[in-house]
């Protein structure tokens, strides 16, 4: 009788132990999603050569495949968005990392943020000038600093201590971005002169260079464990006042992720996105008003943003794997991959 009791006890312990292990194990699904953007603005087919368009599409495709491979092989959404952003930061076509625009003082000042939808942990860096891949520094801030945001020299010292690659500021120089700065400075001078000349034709054409306002890269992902993540990186605005920080590294404004709702990365006029707390507003509409992801994103981008004369767009994915990519400009570099592995890349409105 005693042996039977012991055997039954061992059996019961084995069942309870197995149940405990199962309850603590991540739920694995075949549903994986990666969505990216490379900035929104005045992107017109009539102003794009076939070679340049192909270069953008190829770069977006390469970035998507890099991040998707991580998800496909069981990696996390965090790993996927960081790897994807690093590809875009290393590409001079986009306003982040190597392709960052110049501030008024002739320097490249970079911002980035990343957020974990499972834990709501987040990390960001702003105004950095020597970190090759700001998105990796942002992740280190999230995981190792005990803080959410570090800026300028402090962020650079921290990144160096964590083994993040540091480069000479000259690494970020590209001739195209330098010419854009000179053009922007000239236009600002003409605009200032035009204000003293009522009716001057100068006013109708000044300040229309999309590089002044747009250009950011972002990625959002859903992994097979049901976790969401978002990441955004940018060089900001051409000819911006040095020290200016936009929405990209501001959690809730340009970047946000919450497993209960969605993951969002924004691009556009940062000042307006900050005032409207765009990324968090989309999440709140889902959580508190029970909007779908598409309804929430369109409400903010297509309606509320325009009320404040804001321009731009966002990408998003929710916990069911639904995606959204709304924008109110002529175009937005964007793309996605889902569980079937098909690459979808778009550039212009209407695609």
C-alpha cells in the first residue's frame, strides 16, 4: 500500500511539473510579421530615375530579408527590428546612420529608439555624432543602463563602454546630403529676404525641399512567441538647429510597442508628431476605444495629423499580425513580409 501511495505521488508530481513547464513556455506560432519604412515625403515617380528607384527598392528588400530571416529562425522581434534598422542605417540612401542629413552647424546629429512590447522597456539615444549604429546604442540603453534615454556625449561614452562601434564623424559625410544643406541654407536666406518683399515669388517656392522635414527609418515586428517590438532611427531635418531632437527617439511620439495593442514607428514632421504623441495615440485608440489597427492609424494620420498641418506616416503591426502603413504625403518608402515569405515593397501613393 505504501509503494502504491509513493507511485501515485510521483505520478502526480510529474503531471504538475509538466503542467508548470508548459505554462511557463512561450506560445509558438507560425505567424511572423516584419514591416519597415524608409521615410515619407514628396516622393514622385516623375522625379525618380529608374536606377534610383531600383536602388531604393533593392535596399528595402535587403533590409526586410535580413530581419525576416531572424524571425523565421525563431529569433525575437527585438532582434529582428534592430538588425533591420542597422541595414538601413548603413545605407546612404536613407536619412539615418550613414545617410543622415546635416544640421545647420554642418554636423550629423543622430537619434534612435527601440521598444519591447512584452515588457514595455524602451531605450533611446539623441544628438549623437560618433555612434555608427544608433539603434544598437538605444538597445544597450534599454537593457543595460537603467535609463530610457541618453543624449550627446553621455550617450556616446556609454555606447563606447558597451562595445558599440564608434566612428569619426566624417564617416557620416555624403556629398548629396552636404549639397542639400547648402541648398537649404540658401533657401532660408531667400525666404528671410522674401519676408521683406511682400508678394515676392520667392515665397512660393522656398522651404519645399522634402529633406527639410522627412527621412527616418523604422521597423516593427511580431515574432512567433507573440511579442511585438518597434524601432526608429533618423538624422532629423536638414538644416535643423543643432541640438534639435525630433519624435523618433521619444517613446510614445515616434516609437511605441505594447503586446496588448500594437507596435508603431513614425516618420514625418517630428514637432507635430511629438505634440500629438502619435504612436501612443494609435495604441490608446485600440486599447480604450477598441479600434482596429487600421482604423486607429488612419484616424491619427489621415485626420488628426492634418488638422495640425502635419505631414508624414507610420507603420504598425498588432498582436494578430495585421499591418498598416498610412501616410498623407505623395509617397513613403515601405514594405513588409509575413509568414508566407513574400516580399512586398512600395514607394508611391496608390501602390
